[in-house]
C-alpha cells in the first residue's frame, strides 16, 4: 500500500453523494490508461470515504445506491476513471513531465519527416511542442493526446505517421540470432533463407523506429547487415 503522505485524493460525485479514495498517483495514471492492476495494493487505506481529509467514511447505503455494489476494487476504479484527481504542485509537475516524455516517445517511434523519410530526433519534437505551447493533460491516455499534439506541431515541423518497408540481408553466421530479434521487433512481410545460409527479408516498421532497428541489427552482425529502404 502507498503511504498517506504520498497518496492523492480521487473524488467522485453522483446523486448528491460524495466519495473519495486515497490512491498512489502512478497507480491512478495506470488505471486511467486502461491498465489492469490490483488497485487495493495501491490504496493508502482500503476504505471509500465521504471526506478523506476528515476521515469520514461513506455510508454503505449511499455506496450501494450509486455504485450498486460494496466491492472496494470496483468502486475505487470507477472513482479514479470517472472522478477528479487532486494533485499537489510537485505531483502534477512530475506527472506532466512523465506524460510529455511518453508522448514524445510515441511520436518519435511512429513518425518521420515526409521529405527525408527519416525519423525526427526527440529533441526536435520537444522543441516544436514548446514552440506550439502544447497543453498536456497528465491523466489523459497518450493515444488520446497524440492527434492534438501532432496537429499543433505540424505547422512548425513537417511530420507524418507512417510505416516504412525495409529489405534486410543477414550474413549466415548471424542469421539465426538475428532472425529471433527481427521477429520480436517488427512485422515480417517476406522472408527467405538463401543457399549460403544467409537470411533475407522485408519488414515493416513505424518510421521512427528505423534508427533503433538499424542499431540493433548492426550490433548483432558487427556492422555486416545490408539494409535498403524500399520506396
């Protein structure tokens, strides 16, 4: 369980009743993102409050009337997902930075400069977001905010969300290990084992993953991999 000092208050009002839970801020974010977690492990106290600061418990009759159950897990998740989250200034700043990083990571891995067909560096994306004065919501899922961010930075930074196709040829001495890595990282469109034991394939990946993909293949093959970006 999270300590009382680190917990935040999640509030929910309905039918004239007020309900609160004390929850770990990171756990609350995961619940809002749709992750399946054991919320009881992330509550400071497994109680549904009417007023958490005063220690006033919500009445069972009011709980049943609003939620149709007294199951704390079900109720806590509903309060977190549909209610309001109260953060300290420090907590909000930390969660905003984390959410911003996750959004930048998503864009960097999934996008490219349509002129060069190459990924944009993270720093360039961050600068464009700052210039566009993009507002980030610490409690909205990344995927829900990406479109708004992209619309805001496109006038500043040419950017498109696309997949690219890459032809890859791996020398025989590295083909076994490389094959296992490739199938885990990307979508394989075509594969062929050549008579000399080398491996050739065509893969499809988010445009922004090109650098990561090339770096990984170069590490496995000691730089002997041959790649070609297909038009």
